[in-house]
């Protein structure tokens, strides 16, 4: 712990298990970071599994030394406020709905195929089933829901940029601590 305090440059550290009181927030952050890293290839469940959460003083800035020393273990650093957590919750709910939209189009096609197969099993055929499958394929191409996904990705990126730790090198010279926006 002493080594970590020196690397971070502060004695004011609280460490909690990620599966404890803060687990819901930790899971939302893991999902957001994982989805941003793997946008378009994420299965919905985060592949990131944090073991601990560190709470640092408000206005803490990422230290280069800590980033280098612990980069393999750090998911990220965030200035979390009530507003930030509320926005993160809203983003999480949107993701669930977006996944539902994408799944619905797939489920419609699968339902049509099952109906056609069921009809064939009993020796019947209905050209309207194949026509419905063809029409589905024409209307639900690979771009289905793409605008929503892109807007969602922009909202994720915006949240991440607003609430992630900032390196002092990214802040204009002459800016005082009170002028640095840590949270919206």
C-alpha cells in the first residue's frame, strides 16, 4: 500500500473490493470501458473483471508514474459525481435497449424460418413465408440500427472524456485548479 501511495502521490486512498458495496458502479464502468475498447465486437458482458476499487481525493490527477507502474492493472480513473453516475446509468439502459433492437431483427428472421420449416415438416408450403423472409432480408441489412449504435458510441465517448482522469499535461498552461472542469 505504501508503494501505491508513493506512486500516486497521495496518502488519502481508500480501497474496496470490487464485489462489495461499489460493485454496481464498477460493473457499469467495466462494461463502458470494455464496449469502447471493443465497439462492434462486444458480446454485452464485460471481459474486464476488477478486483478492487480505489477512491482518491476529489480533483486527483493521474500521475504518469502510477500509469506506467500499474497500467496493466488499471481499468481507468474517473472523477465520479452523482451526475456522472446518473449519466452512466442512463448510458447502461440505452445499451440494453440497443442490444434488444438488434436482437429483434434477428429474432424476426428466425421466427419466419421456423414457421417455414414447420410448414414443410407437415408437407405444406406457403410462398408468403419465403416472401416474408426475402422482404426481411431486403429491409434489415447490415446497416440496420447503425445510426443508433454510432450515436450511442458518441455518448459513451463523451461520458468517458468528461469524467476520466486528466493528465496535467493535457491542461493549458496557466489554468488554475478551480478552472479545470472535473465534472459536468
